[in-house]
C-alpha cells in the first residue's frame, strides 16, 4: 500500500472541513432570514432547525479541521535534488516519488539509499541508480544502460520491446514504383543519388531497381518516406550477411 504524503492528507481533511463550514454558514444565513422575516410565525420552526444545523455543521467542521494537528509527518530527503518529502508513516522498503524532481527515492529498511550517477552512452543524459536498481533505462532516449551488478546477483533480462534496441543491420533501398510525377521524382533522385538527369531516367525505366546499398535502417526509412511523398514507392530490404 502506497504511503500517503502529509500534505495530501492535510489537504483532504481541510477540504472536508470546508464543506461542513460552508454548509453551516449557509444554514446560518437561511436561519437568520427565516427568523428575521418570520411573518406570522410559520417559518420560526424551520429557522430554529436551520440554526441548530448551522451550529452542528460549524462545530463538526472545527473538529475535523483540528484533526490536521494529529497528522504525523515523517520527513525524508531526496538524494538527487535534496528536496524534503514528508510522509504520514515511515517507509520501510517502498520507494517514494520525489515531489520536486519526480525521481524515485530508493528506500531499504527504512533508510534512504545513496544514488550513483551514470551517463547514457547514446544521448549522454545523466541518470541515477541505487543498489536496488536491477535494470536501468535512460529517461531521455529509452536505451538500456548497463550497470554493475553485485557479485552473485542474477542478471535480469529486459522484456523485448520495453527499451529501444538499435538495429545494426545493413539495408538496401529498392525503388519498386516510379509513380506518375516524373519531374518531381527525377529531381528527388538526382539529389539523393548525385546522378545526372539521364542516368535517373534510365533507372526509372528499369524499375524495380536498387538505389542504395549498405545504409542503416533510419536512413533507409527516411529516404523511403521522402520518395513516397513524391508519388513513387520504395521499400527497404535487409542485406544478407
């Protein structure tokens, strides 16, 4: 069960007290009107009932509000941003999210664990981990960051698709449809392949034709999308090793 923050509990109690105060004030106002403008006395009884309700609501609202004094506060400091977090109970082994930096505060046996810093080898972003961390994924680029495990501690495997995995295979880009916008696709391929107009026209007559080989996946996807935006169609294929 997640340990609640002291501020959240106090806010809930205060909100509840406010509802009773508001109801009491409303009853008091109506009671005042009924008793002041009682006419022939037909509203005196209702005014008296509302007056009692007002006293009850306001009194109970005060009691509820005084309950904020009994809310316990157990402070813990975030090891990353040093912000103080106050909880209603002492956490034993449940990590707590910091109110300031939103990082998990690692806790073991009721004590805040020190954290280590490591930079992602893909995007150079700074990440944090503790002795409780078994798998670390970069907060910026979602690549897995290898961390040193304790001796004898089993290494966990990250579920497939949970983190970004680089594709190191080589691809070829094959033009399978030249489209109908001849001039547009000729200009695009001239710029893409650094060929002259006649060379590109000859290639378009031999569709399907290989445009590039040995390129990474990201570049193949980008070029295929660029060709597709001009009415032609290209597909990328993995080169056999």
